[in-house]
C-alpha cells in the first residue's frame, strides 16, 4: 500500500523542483542536483502507483468503545 | 363487534341491553334488543332515564366498535399544537367537519404539522370523547396533497440548520486529495456500496474502504445513520466519509432529510461526502455535507484520485522538469557562446594594440642601437667584465680589454701608464 502522505509529499516536492528549475539565478550545480532528485522522485512515485490496491473492510466497535477494522466475511 | 358494556351504575344487569343490531353482528346466542315480555329498559321512560355519562360512554362503545380505521380526506382548519404536545384541528369539506387529534406519540410518522387550508388525507379511527360528548377523529398518519407536509418539513429543517449556520458555504471543508482510508456509511447490502467499491477498484485507487453499516430506510434509519456517523467520528481513522444510498422512492430517501442525520453529518470531524439517490434527488444531508455528490458512483470518484489521473500528473511533472532543465542549459550555453565571442574580440584588440607598441619600441630601439655607429667605423672599448670604457681614467697599464668593432671584437692590452693606448 502506498504511503499516501509520501505520495502527496512527492508531488509537492516535484512541484518545488520544477519551480526552482524554472526560476532565474539557480546555479548549474544546484540545477543538476535538483534535476537528479526530480528524476528520482518521479521514479519512486510511479513505482508506488504501480503497487496500488483497494481493500474493503468493515468497522466494528468493541464493547469497551474501541474500534477494530476487520476484513468482511466473504 | 357490538357495544355491550353497560356500566353497573345503570342499575340494570343485562349487559346486552344496548346491543344495536344495526351496528354489527351479534355474538351467537346473544339476547335480542327487546326480549319479549322483558321489563322496561333504561331510558325507556323518564323514570328510568340514564345518566349523560351512560349515554356518551355507550355511544363511544358503539361508534368505536363500528368503524375500522380509515383514510379520510378533507381540508385542515383551526390547527393548534397544544402545550401538552398533542395536535388538534378540524377536517372539513363543504358541508361537514370533524374534530381531529394527533397524539404526541403518533406524530413521529408525520413529517411536519399541517397548515390550515391544506388538503390532506388522514388515517385514523373515529372516537368519542365521552366527557364532552364529542366525536373526534384520532389521526395516526397524515398526507398532504402535493407532498405538502414533506415539503414543509424540509423547509422547517432547512431553516433550523441555516439558523445554526450549518449551511454556510464557508463551513465546507476541502476533501483530502489522497485519502488512505474512506469510511462508507450505508447499507451493507445496498446498491450504493456495490457501486462505490467497484468505482474505487476500477480507478485503481490505493485506499482502504471501511464500511460502517447502517439502515438507510425505514423507521430506524435516522438513528442508525446518526450512530454510524458518530462511530466514524469517534474512531478517527478515516480521512473522508461517504454517507448515502442508491436511488429509491421519495419516502425511502427520507432518512437523509432527517434533522438529526443532518446534524450528525455536520458534527462529523471527518470531511463528508453526501450521496443520496439519483442526480435529481437533493437531501438535507447534501446541503450540510462538505461535498454533495449526485450519486454514490460520483461520490467514489470525488473521493479518490484515479490511477490514470495520477500517472498523467507525474507525466506533467516529468515534462516540466525536463523542460526547465533543458531551458536552463540552453540559456547557459547561449551565454557561454556569447561570452566566448566577446572574449575573442577583446583578446584580438589587445594583441593588436600590443603589436603596435612593440613595433614602435623596436624602431626606437633600433635608432639607439650602437650597431649602426660601429658600422660607420667607430669602435667601443669594453673591460673583460663587459663594462664600457669611455674615459682614459678607466684604463690601467697592462689592463686587458676588448674593442668591439663592426664585425667582431679584438682582444687588447694597455701598454703605458697615462693616457696612451697600447
């Protein structure tokens, strides 16, 4: 299962990288480092997407008021 | 059944005395109204007059026993909601009217109190209020023409929620873009759940769908929906909650117009998507939820980003970053080329300048050169150390020196002291 916050974070970071690369005044070494990081983030995000899966479960409240998520009997 | 109860206070013991054949069948073997040769029956003469209460109570027994519950249609007038919680009104047509009551306990099944002038159908029983000797219709169900009561109930609920600020647009919270856990409050056997699960699966969304079962129609539906929403809230494990059901008759969707359910939706700390029925159905829950989805399918789509969308988004980022990098490199190489050209120009200029200076220096140097003087027949005396000997004082007797002439040097020595050259 994707760490969704991770995926969201990756998209945010990709946006930052694109913006930094598009800005004036970034030096070449920095630009290359950003580019490399961008490629790495893209690869990892695509990887995560390919592993996506949907689970269906059911919420059960125990008598002590705590909750449990169980797989439904199918 | 026939009215047979005769209070003992009447003083006559025959309980079937007031049986009236016209109002129904008699039990087998029950005595006839006027048994032959019987003594006078109560009220037959002034002497045997019955009490008012006997009359009205007997009337009640007779009338209440004679009618099965019926739907009666008419127009509402003189509606009053009494302090004690019961509703009173008259139901009338052009020629007649009857007093009606809706006991407080029976009001649950009626969407809203009726207004005067409403054309309604009332389901109830004809009763007699013996204490006042009045007939009244005891109503347990009420339906207004054009679904007027439901419309009124919606307006009332809406106004109450609005007064509490629950319909304000700025209450709407944004949904998380990437929910990990989606709670689904609906019937576990309903079409809505089936639709939601298949849409989320089809979109390849990486989520857990957690079903929180609740009846979505029938008397218990509002309580069950409230309870399920409360569970979602207390559990706290969901990023978003879908509450809804598939399409159905208007009455079947009614639980989603219940004020309690709407308030439970509003109170839920998890962002809510309401999905009730078809596109054309709008419920009170829809107004309160953070997002109104037209159908459960639309709710599932709104809740989850699709695999294809996310891939497209990654592609977009990829193109943008590569473009930015390429652009940055092109700008730099252009700048470099420009700089190179500039540098070459500057260097060229510099070299030309120096070349000129060199030439003039060479000319000057040439002018000062002793080589030309030597060529004309002069010579230069130099010590062995190479110093020019230009004065007689520099010469010592016997000192070796050399003479530099046009085409070479000649070794020499001073012969005599004083100014004579050897």
